[in-house]
């Protein structure tokens, strides 16, 4: 997916951001808030954002003040300043592209989007991933340093292998925010994603958020995932769940409906990950193409020949259905199974080429219903008349030009 680097003004300083875009027109824009002391390039933020872009949702992920590539001093930040940074990110999207319809927050970023959501009227849905029900919960990560911060005013602490300066103002500010007391007025659809094995933010926080919020609300257990979603499969799963769930809360735009009067353009672009992975856009539909591991791919999607067989198989089944309906045949179901291989011409008794290698597609059709033998024969004969079958047997010219 194409990614744009963006800089915009936060609550006090310039913030660094990335906008992950789909190859086609975005279905919607989303804003992703990362976890405490993390960055926009964390495993969860980057993988979930890119996976959502594959589903047609443009995602802006940014570094809070003093983190990652953003300017400013982290020691001067508070939970309130993080919420203000979120509002500035929303303002930037609203002015430059479109206001976010979806707000997504991971860990403390989830608490921040819950706090900020009421100030984003365009947002229809909020998603939290491993979020605490009380922002003050994050202070347990400070351990014994919490007392030193209160006594001395500030303290260097070790978090996730890195040192940060935490000041008393951070503790005082975060203690004033009580999310559960205000979640009843969220007035947006809420999706809560949380792992039962989360050792950083216990699953009980998800329960408290769910009980405090009003419908529409949903909970999905991230069984087996860790707090940071370090496994790529977990991040892809989260993105898939968000994409499917949020579709109910995105507007239906008739202007973006496919034009059925003519052929649609297929757009293929390298994904920028793996050796062969491709992003495929066909009108409003998005999918991934790849090769199996045996030929150097990552098997993240169908191979080119898989797509070819899919075209023939779907066309066959549709043609049989149209014919059966027209002739009022008792066809209750169709299944088409296809396979492809290359064989030597001398091993193909019904092939016209006397030498070389021949492409052979085996097509097995299962017809269900109370059909007599003549009806079955007629349907199998009609299968050879499907448009894709005719194209494969006709003269085909591919004209190539530089874009």
C-alpha cells in the first residue's frame, strides 16, 4: 500500500505521521493512536494500519509529542496533551483529506481515543485494543518509581527497555480522568478487542469498558495474542475484524458503486512486502495475490493461475445457473472444482499441438437436484459455452504500453 509521510502541528510541537492509503478510493479514513511510550511504527500500529489499507481504509498513525519522529519533550506530556494531539490529528485529516470515521487506539492510546471521541462528531465508530478502563492503570508500569516521582517531582524510569523521564504532572493529570463515568455518553459504535492472556492490561478492563458503554457495542477476544500484538497473524486478524465490523457504520456512497454498463479495470500493485505479494483492486473489491512458498512466495493470497481457475470456475457456475433458470431445470446447486498443470504434448491425446508443453485445465462439475440424464448432458454441454471458457479457446491479444 502507498504510504505518505506527513508532519502537522500538535498540541505544542510538530508531530510526525504516516498515512497508509489503499490503492483505490478509500472507503473511509481512520486514526490510530499507539500505546504508551510506543510509536507509530510499533508492530501493532504499522501492521494493523497497513492491513486496514488493504481493506480500503486509509489510516493516519502518528507519534505523540516527544516520541518517535515527533518534536517536543516527552517529559512535558500528559494524558490530556495526548488527547489534544489526537484532536490536532483529526483537524489535519479533516482539513487535508476527510474527517476520520473510525478512531482506533491501542493500550493507553485506546483510553485516549475513548476520551477524545466525543469531540469528533464525524466519527461513527471507536475501536480499542488492549485498552485500560482507567488511564491511571498505566502507572503500575512505574513500580517503585511512582513514589520517587511524587517525592522528587520527576524520575528517569525504564519502560520497555528504554529510559523516559516521568514528571509529577503526568501522575496528577492522569488521575483526574475517569473513563467509565463518561462512556455512557459516547454515542458511537464501540468495538473492544482484548486478549485473555494480556499481562500488561488484564482482561477485566475490557469487561468494565463494555459494561459502562451503551449499545451498539461489541467485544472480540484476541485469544492467544500478547499485549503488543507482536505476532503478524494477530495483527492481521485484528485488522480483518475491524474492517468487517466497521463496514456497518460506513456510509453507502452510490457515487462509488461499480459501473455495470462496461468492463471494470483491474489494478495490481506490488505490496512492498514479501517477494511476490500483490494488492489487487477490482472496482470496490480488494484482495491479495501471491505465490506459494514452493516458488518463493509467502502464500498470502491466490496465485495468478489460481485467479485464472477462479475466473473459469465462477463463470461456469454462473452460466449453468442462468441456463437452468431459463429452462426451468430442477438444478438445486452447482460445484466446480478445477486444477491446472503443464504436460508434454505427446502425453495429451486430445491436444492439437504435436510437441512442446501444453496447459491442461481439469474441470469437475457437480450438479445437484432431481435432474434426468438428458438434462445433465445439456448442462455439461452449456458449461463449455461460458464466456471465460470461450475466451480461453479464442484468439486473445494482450496489448502492452507504458503508463
